[in-house]
C-alpha cells in the first residue's frame, strides 16, 4: 500500500525545519514551487530558476522593507533599492573587487595560520570558538581599522545585532531590546572612529570610505550602516561557511582524504560548501506590483521568501544535489544572492574559507568529530553553534 504524505505545511521558523530544512525544500520544489505560508502570510520560491529570477527582479521585488520576515526598513545597502543602493554601491564597490581583496590575503592567511596552530596545540578543540567565529571578526575589524583591544566588544555587538534575523514577532521585546542595544553601542563607537579617520586617515578601509574621491564619500550615518553591514553580513556568513565546511569534512573522512590527496580542490570545496549548506538560507523581498511565477500571481505588497538554500539543492539544476562533490564546480550557485544585491563580500568570504582549509589540509592528517555537533537555531543563517573536533597532525 502506498504511503500517503501529510499535506505540505512549511514553516521556516519551526525548530524541525531549522534543524534540517532540506527535506522540506524538496517537497516545496516538487509539490508547491510557488507556496503560500498561510499562518504568517508570505510566499515562498524554492526552485533555482525562480529564486535566481526573483533575486534579479529588483524593480519588482523590493528590498526596501528589509530582508527578514518583519518589515524593517534600514538605511543600509542590503535594504535599499536604486537609486540610493546604486550610489552607495558605487562608492564602496572598488574596495571589494577581486584585486582589492587580494591585498588582504597576507592578513587572512596569517590569521588562519595562527588559528590552526592553536587548534593543533589543543588537539581536541571546539572549531566554532577556535576559528569559525573569531577569524571573520578579526578580519573585518582589522580591515576597518578597529584597534585590537576593541575586537571582543565588536563580537558582542555583532551577536546582539544578528539576533534580529530570527525575529518573527514584532512583540518580541526582549530580543528587540538586545538588537537595539547592540546597534546603539556600535553607532556611538563608529561615530568616534569616523571622526578620527576624517581628521587623520590611517590607510584602512574606513579611512578610504569617508575621504572624498571620484565616486563620492560616505557621510557619518552611511559609514556606520556600512560598517554594521560588514560586521553582520561579512562576519556571520563566513562563520557559518567555515563551520558548515568543517562539519561536512570531519563527518565524511573520504572527502578529507581526497582533499589531502588533491589540495588543488580547496577552492572547489569552499564553493561546494556554499552550495551544499548555504550560510544564508533565504532572504525576503516585497512585491511592488503583482509578481507572476509559472502562472501564479503573487499580489502586490506581499512578502516573498527567496530560498537560496533550496535553490542550491534543486535537482532540476544540479545532478544529485544532496551529494557533496569536491570537483562539482558549481560556481553558479546563489549562496551569495544575485543581481544588484550580490554579496559585496563574496570574494573575501571565499578567501577566508580557502585560507583556513588550505592550512588545515597542509598540517592535519585526520580531522575527526570529538563529540556531538550542535546546529545554530537562526532560521535565516545556517551554521554550527558547536563543533568539537580532534586534529591529528600531518
């Protein structure tokens, strides 16, 4: 007798969905590629071609009301439409080209080597605390020009601010207060630092962004919001990339062995991890006009969830999408979004992931689980909260 499946009732904020969203994604793609979440009142797109088209349809699917479930306009590029987005992106883009990011390679490689050295000293370590969490915040802080003594405070503010991504209830006062506390503290700090950099440029990213140049300059408010964007987007997504990648490699010894035999696949491993377990699972948009997908009309003013994590596992686009293949070469994934909001820090995230992995491949013979891994509980950002590992030196 055939098994009857329960009616599809997808909720991205449910604990079981956050723990393992991929069976839900497959059902959405097969049964309801244009899905309406009745309880919370938003639409969901899950197939690769639809998510890609939605990410590029900035004239019809707006980011201006925020990219999380709660409508939350903020004056940062991630939550802006043209022309404001265009102007700000033009000012900052030249500092994030592949050639510009390559200037940060020595810094990233030094920090990665130091982190792996500490992990090897411990032999059994907790990888999120040892490398996945501290490395990105150190990179962002040093690039911006934040003094080293302030790095721990930067991490604390980041943790508070990123909580906003999990908010689904505007009445969640406790979480909202922590977010506001983090934002206000960072704003006060950055205002003082911007004032210093305007008077005495120091050659760091913040100095370049607030000094006049052909593309324009950021004012004090814009400098703060861009710094916040770097702190949250550049930090949390890379933390999740590293945690997800190390979790996959530690739990699949054959992949680790292959990578050690073929270290030229390091960049491919980073790319495949971005596809296979995307650090950002999806962002919301708002329909400016009726938006039609495969004959289904999504009404104007509707919230639309673009599921990057689902698109990257769509069997219509990727053969055997649940398999992690070091040589897949799927550079067309949407882990960093697409269109005008393609992640500005994508090259930096790839650089950090490859630097850590290359260091580990060279210096670690075996990478084994050393306890039960713990997933994070954020519905938007998918990563590891705890990842105990044992490293055997090469």
